[in-house]
């Protein structure tokens, strides 16, 4: 699962100094996990962009995220995204200290991942921003909505009492969010859904090409963090058992939770259908089914 308990050092607290050292070792391992996973994810994003691989980019990026989640989920929870760490922190699933160190590790890993990809492709950069025919607020809207979707899915499939540690589909569900977003909203914003991606692309492109920062990294980051906060708020509405002592959800859900759940599921489905049609996506059926 992706919960904050992953790592297991809590069981060592009673061992005094040894516990402290093991805690430090586990934090180092967690940060290394977040660094490596984010490095691979951002390097894959940039490599697809530089190769102009429009057909399979969404699948490639989604798969890279899924495999790193399965590889490192038991170490750090496999956030690989500052927005995800913030969402888990706000939902009470990750301690503030972990959130801080995770975000630092993710930003460093993302920066180096983008740098390596851009060097490999002949010191080329990637233009961050709204696609042709679209403006900044439309791009930011896509980033907010699909980052919300990503964080909300992670909270539900990997962190909730109902599913955490009880399933093996969580990595696939999370990876499929990327596929849905990449083909649905990619033509509008690029579908970063991750401040580590947005910042790494903008900063590295400015460094390599000598151009100015676009400003989209800041706008995207704000939008993505807003999406993360919204996911945390709505998670509390649809998973009340996670905040009620002794409730495992087996007694059923209140009507409010059911209605919010149906609204969100239908909204995201219809939105994704509409975006794929309006942007003439090359993989509409795949994106919608994901």
C-alpha cells in the first residue's frame, strides 16, 4: 500500500538509540525511493516529449509509473509526486515530516531525470504551456482536474481502510489515470499532473536553451496542489470510516458519500469523453476506458 506506515520503523521505537538509527535508515531509504521513482518517471515523460512520441507516450508514462509503484511501494509508498504527498498529508495518511522530505527528494529526482533526458536528446528543451488553440486557464484547469483525479484514486485504492494492503490492482489503477489524462487533456496542457514534472521541464529547458522560464511551471504547480487539496477533502467525504474509530466500512456508506461518489465518477468519465472528442485524441477509446 501507499500509506504512511510503509517502511515499518514504528515497531522499533521501543529500542532506544537503535530505534533512532533504524528510523534514520528507513527515512534515507524512503527518500532514495522517492528520488529514484521520480527520476524514472520524469525521465520517461521528457524522453517521450523529446522523441515526439505522440501515439504511445501516455502508455509509456503510465507504465513507468505503475512499475515503479510496484517496485518501491513497500519502501516509501511510491508517491513520486509532490501533489500526491501533499494530498496524503492533508488526508492524514502521511506525517508532515515525511511530506517535506519526500517533496525535496522528488524535486531533485525530477530535475535530474529531465536533465539526463534532455542531454541524451542533444540538449534539446521542451516547451511547457498551453497547446495550440488553448489559453493558460484552460491548461491550468486540466492540470487541476486530472491531478485531483490522480490523488483521489491513490487515496482510495492505496490508502483507504477498505483497500490499503488488500489488493494488488492499485498500481494499474494509478497508471491508468495517466493514460486517461494524457490522451484526454494532453493536447491542452501536456498533462503534467505533477509539480516535479512541471518544474523540472521548465527549469531544465531554460538552462539548456538559455531561454526564460515560461511561468507555466508556477501556474501548473499551484493548479496541481489545488487538485491535491480537493482530493483530500473529497476523500474524507466518501471514506468516512477512515476517520471513525472502529468503523471498517462493512456497515455501509451514508447517502452523502454515495452521491458524491456517483457524481465524481460520472463527472470524470463524461469530461474525459468530451475532451477526447473535442481535442481529436488519437487514442480516445483507450483514454475513456482507462
